[in-house]
C-alpha cells in the first residue's frame, strides 16, 4: 500500500526544522532513519501531510564525544556508529552492545539513537540501555533547550516527555564508575527482531564484593521501557552471588502489567523478564572488577 500524499521538507539546521514543526503542528512528522515512520505510513496507520527529513542535520547531530565525566551523543548518530565506537566500548559498553542487537545491518546503518528513543517503541532496545545508564536527554524547542532525565522521559506506549514542537538533539550519559560491569540480554522476536524481552544491567561492586550500586531496565515487557527498582533494591549493599541474582530477578515485573499478544502472553513475558534480568545481572557482574 502506498502512503497518503505529503509535502517533503529537508531543513539544513535545527532551527529550520523547528520552524517547520511550529508552522505545521500535528500535521508534521520528523524523519530520521525512517524504519518506524515509513512502514506506518504505508500501512495508513500514520498519515502526516508534511515530512521533515533530518538527513541534512547529520553534520551537526551525528557525533560521539568524550566530555570527561559524560559522553555526549548526537541524536542522529546511527546504531552502527554506536556499535562500532571504540569510545563507547571502553566507557559505555552496554550501549554499544545494545545497538549491535538492533535489527540487521541495513537497519543499523540508517536507524538513529534519537529516532529510536523519541519513538519509544515498547519493544525497542535502546530505551532500556538509556535508562540503565541514567542518561540525560537534551530537547530543543523554539524557546531554547531543556534537559530531561531518562527516568522521566518514557511515559508509556509510544509516549515520551517531549513536548509539541520539540526535537531531541542529544543524549548525555555519565561515564561508568571504575570497576563497573554491564550487559544487555535480549529475547529476539523471530520474525521482527524486536525485543520480546530485553534487560540491561549496570553493576558497580565495592572493595568487599558487595553491590555498591545497580541499575536494571527492561524493554518489551510493558507499554514502555522501565527501571526495575525492586530488583535494584534487592541487590544493593549485599554480597553478590548467583542465588542473590536469581532472588532479585524475581522482582523484575513487580508492579508491571506485562504485555500480551499472539506470540507471548502475560505470564510468559513475566517469566522472560525474570530470566533475562538474571542473565544480565550475572553477565554484568562477571564483567565487573
């Protein structure tokens, strides 16, 4: 099926893109990688009358920079760039690992970090890593820029804290503490490659072998990516062991109503959440120290 007719715009600056968004309002959609928007348009699930193509902004929004305590990443940085970045492999390896789990080579070559995060697909991979890494997201609107903590960004089914007329331009991610380990573990949907369940974990041990800090986030399980705070609370301050990881993972879906579809019912998704959180915890701990 062909999409409905639309007008095409290709701004060369963020300011031009913002002006187009302000002019056309709800009738406009931003195009980054296009892997979500274009299929939706072809299926007539989305029918914007104005498409704002971000391709000419890659020169200013495609970067990975070491800024000391943080790593700054432009919103139009591709999944492939994340996957191959030596800087990320050294300082934020779980982000590179997660990017490498997305789709196939063609998808990773075109899909973007900002597009994936702003789209907030409940089965998208990167939101889990962004939450586990405690990222800060930078949005720009006509009134300037503002920052949004990752924990406040994802609001549910394709919903985020971005306001009308705003564009996500950058993510700032704190460098992991020395000795930290991290992991992203994913149960792939066999047809789409999306996450039926994905679990990201970041663990920092103390000198005694106890868990000094821990962040765990899941995707694919609920209407949006979320932090599994009950898992984290069950781990912090205790000596790590496989038994502790298994017990903590039992809380992976606490307070969550797991999604249910033809492939996986709620009970199965809840089971996957526990299983893959345990795997992520064990792998992250093995990589720590």
